[in-house]
């Protein structure tokens, strides 16, 4: 390598998201939006400096145009894929909301903050966990970016913003890194200025979204016209027709839109599972989200007789998005019903639209690790665990509470405190309700995690079992080895110890019942 070729080979483009489920297309690619995050917006605990840094290197219209062109370079190659810019209100990245179609910011948000020095940028594909982190692109403010072809751009000291965002946009659209083909913009290392996509990039994109000239029925709303009007009982369920796909396809094969008009409103959809030779079971995923945040919808998967399907796992329930996974769902013509309703009567504020999607696939189901679990009692209503992260990580949690046969209302509250005793996260799960979920970005370090059981009626706490499951959504990759004797990548990990009834931190004790 010539010393003057500053940009070649040694800089990793992104914190690699190896656990992320690539190959999941956006539910409604014809209406994708993107926004530029205002400076000062919280990005995982650090303020975004996008405008401050890039305005210093190029005129706003030039660098914003480069980002726009990078996204549209992909979109023009797909069937009915469109991206349009919109405003951004500066809500923190990861704010609870719709994973697509949130009116406060774009589906794809572009920001900048410090990252590890071996990462130029990071990006998230669409995720069934429901987080609004899906689609977000974060550039590393530790590096200098510019616009190739403009006065002042120096390829020896700057990285071309179009080329970097072009790579990250591939992740946004669901495409993983390419570790062997340097002609691909998805090659995992920065190779200098790119001008467009390679044939393999276009082929991979069209495998997810179809060719620009093709006809794709996915996204035609079969159920939306009747949602809330006629399908309020099992007998009047709207039939959703599946788009024919391959067994490993991770796109929504059927979708519907409707409106929950009251706290007791329920809508039913009927679907017949696909048939594949030699395959009797597949993973089934059903996902629903509120379009404006005025309701908390949930989706129940029922069998042909209207009974809940066994083995259903809640992946997301974060205040506006609800996802359920069934790891071993029978297929080959099996009939299912999807029931969309409010999570509970108290969660209904006013009439609100929802988006529902369903998928069957034979790839591995999402597996959540058991981080912490125990039983809290009136005598010991609180305990602590310790979480240690060896790298900055985006963590997805689901928390459940169970009081068995007791009719006493109770909840479990979870709090995370940093090394200084500052609360950085909280989550509440309610006995008798589905697990709650959340996604949080935490930096490297050791944290105290507190669990406290709180009854609705003081002094009436039944034995309450809690369980915290989770996964690391992002994997910051370590320095690339510079020779065959290099040390390689450091595997990201979280270490949990406990539980214990005592803590060395300054975390407060007790809790106040919150469920209404």
C-alpha cells in the first residue's frame, strides 16, 4: 500500500450489525422518507453535530444533495421504491414511535456523533423489534467528510459522503456487507470514491424489492378498505391473500391497514399459510403499529378455531408497535386469524390508524437471551443485577411480569444506572399483560440494573416472577488486522451478574405503581 493512499483498506465502514436480520424489506417502500437530524439531537447519549461538521466542508445543498442521491441511487433500481425528504423535529434517535410513517421525522434519519475510530458510519436495517432506530444512519464525527468533485475536497484527508452513505443505504434497505467483491459498494472497507452501484448490488436489491419494470402485488391493501367496518368478528374476518414468495423470503407477504375507533374495537383478518414441498413448519411473524401514537395496538395469532396459537413469543411491545413470533407454525394451507385490538382499554386515547403485516419464512427465528429472572415477594420486593458491556451497544429488551393465579394487580419496574448512579433507562411490565419491550443505546461500561415489584394496593404484593430477555442489535467491530498476525475483531458481549438483594450503587429504593 502506498503511504499517500490514506483512504484505502484500513477503515471499517460501519459498526457491523452481525445479529441484525438482513433481508427484511421495508413494509411500504413506495413511501419511504428520510430526514437530516438537527444538531443537538440525542444520538445514543451524544448530541448530533451533522450540520456543524458538514457545513464546514461543503455548502449545505451539496452535502445534503449527496446524501439524497445516495439513497435514490438504490431506490431507482427497485419496483415502486421511492424516498422523499421530510422535516425532523429533533426527537432522540430511538424515540418510541412508528418504525415507518412517523410524522415527526423520516423513516431514515441521518445524524453524526463520535463512534469508535475504526468505524466511518453505522446504519440499521428495518427491524421486526419495531424500533425507530430502523433505517437510521450515523456518521462518525471523528473523521472528516466532504463532497467529491467540489473545491476543497481532498481524497487523502477526507471521506466522500456520497460513497459512505451509499454503502450504509444498502444496509438501510436490508443488504448485508460483501467481504469479497471490491467492486460492490457493500464491500466492508472504504475503497475511495464510488460513482454508483455494481451489477451485484443491483441484483441483491432487486431480490428484495423487485425490478423497476416488474409488477409487485405486495403492498396492495386487501384489508384496509374494510378495516373497522365489517371485520369486527371472527366470522366476518377480512381475507388477506399472500404474495407468493420463496420459503426464505423475509418480506411481508400480506398487509392491511385499518383504524381502531374505540377502546373495545377489534378487527379480524384471515390468512392461509403458504405451501412448500418438503416443508411442514415455518417461522410466522405478525407485526402491527400505530400510525400516530394515539393507540397501543396488539396482534393475537389465532388458529382455525379461533384459539390462541401455542408458542407465540412477543418480540416488541414498546408503546406503539407490537410484534409476535411463532417459531414452529404449521403451514401448507393452515388457516390463521389475526386479531388487532388495543393492548388495554386505558391505552386508547382517540381513533388511530394502524399498519399490519405478516410473514412466513424458514430462516432461524429471532432468539432472545435470558438476561435476568427471579421471584420478588412482599418480604423482598427489590433486587439488583450488574450489566457489563465491552463495547457500545444497541440493546433490545423484553420484560415480563407474572403473578400466577393471583388477581392482585402488580407490576415490575426495571431501572438501569450508570457508574455515577445516574438513571439512564427504565421499563415497566404489568402482570396479566404481554411483555413490554424497549431498545436502548448504552456505551461501554458497568451498569447497575434494579428490579422492583410494586403492587397496586400497598401491602398486597403476591409473589411476582419477572424475566428480562434481550439481544444486542449492533456489533461494533474491532480494528481490522493489518497482517496475517493481526489480532482480529473483538466480539461484542454483555455480561450479567446477580441477582442480589443489595447494591453498592446510589440507586434509590422503592417504586410507585404506574399502571392505570
